C-alpha cells in the first residue's frame, strides 16, 4: 500500500477498499472484469429450471416480440387500408357537415360519433397488436401464467449503481445490447435511405401533383418503410433470441455446492439415507431366517458360507440377497432351504464373493449378473423337470 494511503487510513480520512462494509456501502464489486457467474460451472437441474419458470424467469427476446407487434399490425393496416380510408373520409364529411349546425357542449352526438369512428379505425389494429404480442410470447415460452413478477419487491427501490453499471457497461449482456442497438440503427437507417432514394424523383415533384397523388405516394412509402423495418427487426431478433436463451442458461448455472445442497434437499441427506438403509438391513437381518423359504436359490460354499437369493422380474431390477450366513448360520440356512424345497447350489467362488461384498437386502453387484443368471437358469430348469415328473 502506498505511504500516502497509509497516512489517510491512519487519519480516518480514507477507508481500505478491501473492507467488506465499505464495498457494500458503495455497492461495488471488485470482480467487474472477471468472468461472469464465477464458480457456476454445473448445468442447471430440472428442478431449478422448473422453479425459475414458476417464478416467471424464462428465456425471452423482447426484440422478437417488438418485431411481431410491429409487423402484424403493419400487414393489417395494408390489408384494411381501403376500408379505413372510407371510414376516415366518412368521419371527415360527418364533422365538417355538422361543424356549424350542432353545439358540442349541448348535443352528445359529437362525442358519440367520435368514439364510434375511433373504435372502427383503431379497434382492428389494437386487436391485431394484442394477438401479435400474445403469439410472440407463446412462441417463445409456451403457456405460462404466474403472478410472481407482480409481487412488490421493495429492495428494488433502493438504487444500486454498482450493479446497474456492471450490467449495462461491464457485462456480456451490456456489450451485446450496445452492439445490437448500433446494428439496428445502421441497418434500418441504410434501408430507409435506399428506399427513399428509390422514390426521390417522385418526392421532388410532389408539390406539383394533386392531393390524391400526394397522399398515395406518402402512404405507400410509409407502409413500405414500416414493413421493411419490421422485417429487418424480425431478422435481427433471431440472434437476440439465441443470445437470450444462452444467457438464461448461464444465469441458472449452479456451483457444485448448490448442486450438493439441492440434491440433499430433493433426495434427502445422504447420512439420513445411510442410516435408513442400515436400519432396513438390521430389520432384514433380524428376519433373515424367515426370508429363506421365500428365496429362489441358496448358493453355498458348501459348509462355510451360504447366501440366499430372491428375484422377481416385475419388482426387482436384479436379484437381491435375502439371507446370508457363515459356519453355523450357513448350515442353518441350508437346512431351512432343504426343508422348504428351496434349491441349494454349490458354487464356492460365488458364495464367498457374495458373502464378502453384500449385506442382507442388497442387490447383487453388476459383475456377478452373468454367473447368478446361469445359476438361476439352472434352478429353473430343475424346477421344470420336477414339475414334469410330478405331472407324470
């Protein structure tokens, strides 16, 4: 730190910029030029995306909405122009013919006529504009109704100049919006200049033409300029929409700590799940002897180890260990299995491996699927032979 800075700090006339309270007071972030959302490297979960959508946070381009709201009403004006012109002429005739006959302060027909003509002229364009706005939002976000954005948030009343300048000047979004605005001005301005230059001779002689030619020329030029601007804005809204989608995904990215916390809340604490699993194993171990008669096969060592396996294709993704034992317990499991007609298969490596690597209630490891499948198929074949002998 420079000596003059130390003197100012000692005198209390300056504060250390590293002081968190000082930074909060100014609402400044020293990481303005660092990567945005630093530390958020994980893709957002479906739960976070669904929660953001419920809060009204979706990827949406205002440029696309504005372009459609400009384009569709312009097309409506072009289609309805003859009818609107007749209505306008009728309105002018009505008011000019009654300008000296009626007293607007006493007769309500003037106000009634005004609203009648106004509705006839403006209502079709207003309806098309509303429909265009609804269509633009449905195309981007689908049907979404939420009152969350309308909830008062008094924290937004407090000015936060640091965040404002960071977002508008020193962020990817701010730079993109600046480039987008400059591009719109240049492209639409150039298109307008080219369009006007194509009719410059007619415009130069406009004062020598009759009223109807003047009106039609200016109106045709205005509607063409309006349609051209709307089409250009619609073309420019495509990259803006892609940027908004990318920005939306980036804003929802999560840090690894957030992923762990959400998983803990959504799926439960791993320690709690572990305790529940341990308790289930204890209960199944306590009832282990009662599970042996329901087993499909008992794999033995043949005298030192015994593991009873149970499998139901409809409810179990893999065979499950329903009982296991060593020495005396193994002999007891074998005896109960023989008493209840449960097949006992001798396979020393498999019996040792399952006893060492599994607990009661566990599914067998993936690497033993093939061996256990062979054992179960052998047992099923023996059961079929017994059924056939019993039938004979």
